[in-house]
């Protein structure tokens, strides 16, 4: 619980009363490695904070080699099929743990209650949404403006631990290339 408190303290000053109310709504879940905890066509009913572990956001395909990985979330970050969470409509993608993962989750209904009941809830919600938007926007800009090699180098530079825990087939999909193309880039480097 301290990790999420530290995260919130970095973006806003939350009173003890508001923190206690928010904390009472959180549910800890420990998920084994390779657990799909949101399936396609399910409605996302939680937004979760990762205490430890790695989560992959992906579009499944009949042939697993053709799956499209478009996001990763790590320790001290929020994860959700956020579009489904906001609209309460079925998700078009899945969430899967790549390592054992501990998350603190709050349901859609409980979060609405936090927004209504606390002084700080709306601010935290807005700032968290802004951070999620910036991550998405940066990824889109990288896909449009950088070469595959530049995207790989940037990912390696910003998150070197990725290469230790995320299979290369997911990394290649994430940067928008085939596993073979990634293998050629790695050989050149």
C-alpha cells in the first residue's frame, strides 16, 4: 500500500481521511505469471496499480505468433483497459501478466464513490488519466517518427530491464516489426 501512497503523494497532497477512504476501496490481487486477467469482449471493471510485476496489453489472434502487443505496464504504474473502463463497454484487447504480479485494484463503482466523497479524488483521477494519455501519445509518435532500430534502442535505453523479463517476440510486436527483423537489428548492434 505504501507504493501507491508514494505515487499519489507525488501528484497531490491527500488528507489522511481521503487516503483512508481510498485505501479501503483497494483490493490486492496476486496473479501468477502468464495470467490473462482481462479477456477480449469483457468489460474492464477495475483500474489497478502494479506493486510488482509486468503486464502486457495485446490483441489476441488465432495464431499466437500474430498477436499484437501494444503496451506494457510495470511496477509503480497503473494498468487497465482504460477505454473499456471509462465507457464500460467490452474491451477490444486483453491484459496478461508476464511475471508474477501484485496489483491493487479499485472497481469502477468504488472509484466513482471516491470521486464523489473525497476532496482529492477528481484531481488524482484527472492526473492519472493525463499520465496514461502521455504514455499512449509518446508511443504513437515514436511509431510514426522513429525507425524500428531507433524504437528498439530507445526502449533498451529507457527500460533495459525489459529485455530480461519480456520475450523478444513481444518486444518486436510492440515496436512494430517482425521477430526476424528484430533479430537482424540486434545482430547489427
